[in-house]
């Protein structure tokens, strides 16, 4: 069943479908409210999907409050329905689309065996403990299916994910086949990320950068576990400044306070002083406290963008696309999906990366350690070619090469990664997966037993358990039972009371069978069990 769907080969259906989207609402505020780069891209794509006209309607359902987004802001600007209401009418939808970065096992677990609608999930993070935890739960519980879909944002992420999937298939019985999948990168809005000449002059003046100086910008979280190895970059800068006194490195980004890395900027400044480049290295923590539109301001002021990342969560870094929109040449590590954005000799320089195997004590620790600690260990196994960084910076000093690369960056970002174009690729994939899933026999969706069967809890704590031969006896003294709102609200509850009053005495299995003609076998037994318990609490007799 597993297949890689190439977008250009997809069949394309006419409009007329209804799509459900979890977690985002394009009627929400500008993307600036969203805290992470990949969320910016998801916002743009959801907006483009809505505006495409390829779906008759789109319904929005809440997943959870986006990380880092104040709940009051979320409630004010986002108005989706609770996710559990989606699964009451799931087969009404062509597909369920999850635009967020990390697999949501809880969403997969809400649907029943009879639900044919596929869930199509963006995998915008290469490594995160929650990603692997959710994958493990979804696979073992059988709630993820080979007829679902994955949208990976880089080919390397897809291959990593598939390797881990195959490892699980070898270890666990009934592990599903690899779902339909494709690779589609992030998108960027070139119009809202253009270079601003007024801002450029203002920021360079504030930072005491002259017209003849070259500003190299590294914009990422400020922490030892950040994507970039800032300390190594500063040490490389010593060699750069020996040749080019007008080369300035600006390191900026959000300061991580949990765990507490608030002293990290001072550590970087001390490294710069020790290397003798304190005058050419500027460390700016929390730039949004200084400038309202800090990223746009600093990218407008910059001449070159540096993203020599080894971040284990990277897929298709939005920050590179944003820098390309600002007409910046890119110096970036050959890592994850960056090679689809940066083409050597065209719009930048790719720096080689090498990795070594992790020790046995680290390779299986995704649940036993903090994300930050484990990421540091993984990233410590990766090396980036310092000589190539130095050579790339030296080449950027050539005005003609630098300007040509910057122009090519803008052309590439504003055409290939344009939101409507990238959204159309996703729409085609969603429709292709949906068509295939609806042709699948429902019998293929038999769900394995749960990983942790919570049936053991209440049944284990109680003295008795309702069995097929448990006798149910209705007696007239229990006058309030027939009028219980909690039973009468449920159509099945009303039928149950009618049948019970008629029979006076029956068994649990017998009354379930009599009602199966009107309700689905899979669901009615559990519902009737709860009705019996409610009635028992109001006078119904149960006899073992």
C-alpha cells in the first residue's frame, strides 16, 4: 500500500469536497501572532487552500492552543470547533488535514474502524521526542493506517521517518504499512518579507555599521542547544576579520529562559573578546524587545545570511526562505531540506556536514531524557566544515558574486516557494490520498487491542463485572428510572427502557441483540452498558 506520490503525476479531481482542518483558521490574525517559523508557513498554506476554491467548504477544528501563543489571543482570533465533534461526522469529509509539525496521536485515536476518511499529517519536524512517542502509540494502537498520508518537508526527513517506521515494523506485529507520502517544502510570502531600505539604513546606523561594511546575519534561538553553533562561528570570524576588517557578524534571536540560558549572550561576547573580534561580533538577544519587526529589520540591514545549522528538528527552514525574499545570499549547512533551497553557484553556498554514530547509551533514549539534553548529544555527533564556511564568507566579499546570489535568492523564493503554488501541491496530494482511501475495504481497518487497556481499571476495582449472562430485572418500585433525563436523552436509552419494561427480566446479551437491528453492533454494546449502569444506580436489579 505504501507509495511515494509525485505531485506532477497525481490525478486531479474537480472541486466539490469538504475538508476538515485541525488547529488553524485562516480568518485568524496576521502570521506575526504565530510563534514558530513552520507555523507561519502552515498559516499561509491554510489560507491559500481556503482561497483556492478546490473545496466546497472547509471546517476548522481546534487541536490545541499553538505553543507560545497566549490562550486569550487564541480564543479571540481562532474560533474552530472542539476536535471531538469532528469524529461524529468524519465520513462527511474528503480528508482530515493536520497542518502542524508533530504527529498528533490523540487525533488518530478518536476515529473508529468504520471511518474511511484519511488523516493527512504534515511532518514538519525531523526529530522531537513527542514525534516518536506519538508515532509509537499510533502504530501500536493501529489507529494510523496505510491509507493515511504524510507530507514531509524534506526528502531526508522522509527517509529518516521511513527507516524508523521499518524498524518498528520488524519489532511489532500488526504494525501498519507505510502510509501514502510525498515531499513538499514550506512556503513563504515574498510580499511581506521584502527588503526595506528605510529600515536598512536605520538599523545599520543604530549598530554603527557603515555603508562599506558587510553585515553577516545569523538569526536563530540563542542557546547552547540552538540550531547553530555560535561559538564556533565566532572563532571562525577571527580568521575572517584578519583579512576583512569590514566584515561584521550579527548573532540574534530569542533568548531561551527554560532551561535558563539567559547568560548565554554574555558567554558569546566573552568568546568574541578572547578571539579579539569583539568589535566585529554583535550579539543581540530578544531583538523583538528592541524592534517591533525585528526579523525584517535585521534581514533588511544584512548583506548575507548565515544558517550553518545542525538542528535535529530542521526540515525546510522558513528563516532561510525569508532571508531569500530579502535578496540575501545564503551560507548554510548541507542539512535536511536546505539543499532544495540553496543551490551552490546560484544563490549561495552549501557547507558539508559529517555525522558519526551515537553510542548505545544515547541512541534509544528518546523517552528517558529531556529534549534539550538529548538534542545536544545528537548535535555533538555532527561536524560542519569550518574551512568551507571561511571560504564562503571570503567569496561573499566579492560584490558581483554577492549581488548576483542575492537576486537569485529572491527570484527562487518568490516563484518556487510561493504559497499558492505550494498549497496547490498539497491539495493535489490530499485529493489523491482521499480517492485511494475511500476505495479501501473497511475490513482492513480492524484495530488491534489498545496498548494500555483502561478496561482493567474500573472492572478491576469493582466487585462484579457486567457479563453476557448478567440478569437485568425491572421492577415497578423504581418509579424514577423511566424518567431519567440521562437515559431519555439518548435514543438508544429510550429503546432500552421500552424493551426492559416490556420484558421485565432479561440478560444483558439478549437486550443488546434486540437493539442491534437499530444501532451499530460495535458502538451499541458500550452505550447500553453505560445505560445499564445508570439504571442500576436508580433501581434496576443486576444479578450475577
